[in-house]
């Protein structure tokens, strides 16, 4: 499940992945918020994947690709807060391919991630 975080700096979006993330989560929670941010001028997103995150369904991977590609020119910053090793390594390896700036942060650096995505 993806749920929106309430305590985010102005002009930013924050989400947390808990359990298994599905295509429905993208369609009903993440995509509408991203479309709204795009219409307002740009997307600055914080995404938290902590120890309650269990993984993505196959459909979620498809929706993730659609979300990125559907808003290519609007991504400004994405901060991923996680200790999930394969995600950190993927971000480190492929951030240069992603639109906008993308960085990973350790869970202990949540406040720094919020500040970075808002700056």
C-alpha cells in the first residue's frame, strides 16, 4: 500500500510504501497527486520505503514506469528514504537516467531528505 505523508514542506509530495505496493496504489494514490503537482509546476517527491515495505507487484512496476515516463519534463527532485539495499544500489547506479535529481537517504536522514527535496 502507498499512503500520503502529511508533514511535508510546501510544494512537495511525500509518500510511504507499506507492505506490498500494487498497481492500484499507483492508480488511486500516487498518480493523482503527481498529476496535481505537475499541473502546479513541478514534481518534488519524497518516497519512504522502511522496514514495513515488502515489495512491488508486477503491475506496480508497470505503473511506476508509466508514471515516470508520463511526466518526464516535470520531475524536479525525488528523495528515496530507505535502507532496502537493492533500491539504494539501483538509485546509485541509474539516477543519471532518471529525469530530475534523484538521491537516496538513510531512514535516519528523513529530515535531511525533506529539506533537500524542498530546496
